[in-house]
C-alpha cells in the first residue's frame, strides 16, 4: 500500500503552510494563534482520515479475474489477450491492472486503466507478441486498488495460472506462401498419379486382358465370377522424406528477428505441408541439441500437427554439429530409401566431415543439403570498396564464398545436391526443388 497523489498533495499543502507560519514566527512577525491551531488540526484530521481510509482499503475484497489466452501462439505474431474482471463493489472504482508477462513475450497497452461499475463484468485486453518459441506460464496478475477516499493505493497480487505454447510461425505458413504453393501444384500439374502396372501396392480387381501375366489372376475371384479376374497393381509413388535438422551453434546466426534455426524450422514445416499434400510420408531427426528428437515418417495431415508439437520448444545449442553421428542415427532407423534433407549452415572448416557424412548417407538415400547463407555476405560482396578495411572485408567474404562453391562442386561430383540460399528464401526454394523433382519423376 502506498499513498496516492491526493494524499501527498494535501500533506505538501499543510506542511508548506506550517513552514510559512513557522518562518513568520521566527522573523518576529505576529501570526494569529488560531492559524497554527487550524493547521495542526487539519494535519491531525488528515492523519485520522488517512488511517481510516487505509483500514477500509484493507477490508476491500479483491476482484476476481480470468485470463483469456489462446492455447497456442505464433512466433512473431501479435495476439490479443483478454482479462475478465468480476467484483462486488457498490460504487464505481477506477483500478490499474498489470499482467506479469513471462520473459520472451513482448506486450503493448500495459498497464491497463479501467473503471469497474457496480453489478457489471468488465472485459479489457492487451496485445502480446512472442519473441521465442516454447512453453510459457502466466502466474500472477497485479491490481492497484484505490481506497474509498482516494488517499491510498493498494497492490493486490492475484494468482491466475495459465499456459500457452509458442509455435513456429505457422500463421505465415498457412497464409500467402501456402497459397502460392497450391498455385504451383495446379500450374505444374504435380499430383498423385496412379500408374497401372505390376508394382507392389494392390489397386483393384478387373477382367483378365490380353498381355496380363498369369501371376495376376485372382483364382478365388475367378471361381466366384466364372470368368478370369486379374489383380491390378499400382507402382509405389509415395516417398518418405526425412529432415535432418542441425540445432548446433552454426544455426544461431541472426538475420532480422529470426535466427537461422527458426528459418530452418519454418522451411521444414512448409515442405512438410507440401509433401503431405502429395501423399508422401514426412519424418524428422535433430542433432547437435540438448535432447535430440526423432519423428518417424508418417503420411496424413495429422503428421504436420505432430511435427509442430515436437519442435515448438526446440532451441539451438552451442554444440558443434557432429554429422557422422547424426548420419549413423538416421541410417540405423531409416531402412527404406528416402529423401533426406539436411538443413545446416555449411562452413569451410566442416567441409570434409560433411562431405564424408553426405557420401555415406547417399549410398542408401537421396540426399539434399540445404545451407543457409548469411545475408551480410551478399551485402558485403555488393557494397562499394573505398577503404583498406572494406577491401580486406571484401576479400575475406569472396574467399569464404569461393570455399562454399568448392564444397558445392565436391558434393555435386558425388550426385549430392547442395542448395545455398538466404534464410528468408529457404522454404520456397526447398518446396520448388521438391516439386521439380516430383514432376520429373526423380522422387
């Protein structure tokens, strides 16, 4: 509890009057004794009134409050949080509210000022914007209640526990980019097509035709229909896609508000959406993180929800990427041939280890290495050089890019595709690569 501005103003006025009267007496100026008595009387009255007001404030019941917060939030997106207030006050009461927002979430419009009306329920809100992914808990909401006479302000801490999850930026994924991807699907003509033949998956029963193999005859159906019935199969066109996501220190670079790791997560989800729409199975394997996570490849739209729930609180670490160990884990779990998408930040010091791991992985799977390139490299390469320091920076940048180009040539020599792109372009580039391969039958 703290004094209000009104109480401080009255105290200042009465104290100022007392000081003036005391100064006049010190200067031997005649001051009516009644003025001193009135001043002291007002001070005592203010003290008694403030004490009574403080006691009445202590007896005021705390309002009841509920927080209306979505169960899931999107990284970097503004959301509205509502506070519902119920009370038992007989008179209008102006209060101030401050919600204790967890670290990692930015907010606007706090603290909130509102006036509670007798017999009415109040609903107010503020805006919230997540700055990082994960699980967040709201524990406390703070209220500042004025006393009945307005001389004090009392702080009440209400224990209101709510939980929310911050997912990767799926709001953007379900927006314009997915609309563009759907347009690609229609323009490129990439669809699940059934190719009749003698593949491994049963398609239907039909009448026996000239050129069919005797192995295709279904003898039970033939006896039942008293005419030759053949089994028709379709080629297995569905593929399995495994994302190998680097969570190491090389993915901690920041371009804009999101790190390379967050950009890589968004790209995984975008390509997962496209692949699941095509009937392919999608899985995930992480490495160089505190707790590696693995999701087996599964078909169906529910798999996207599974991926989101698996990676929403995943964070990059300070560990170095161990490509060999990561490849060993994938090879041990994934026996069927698949498209393995390795998302990392290729550096020249890791080229030999990455090349050896990718070659070993490509012996059993189709491999696509997606590397995120820092935007500052392109900016430095295109910036005019005028000083010695700028020349040295330019030469170092060009040397680094040439080293990356050498890594790309080495991977291409072993039929391993390396996709190097800016973080913001990674999702679209991966989806385009996948759709091109799907259209040409390379998957």
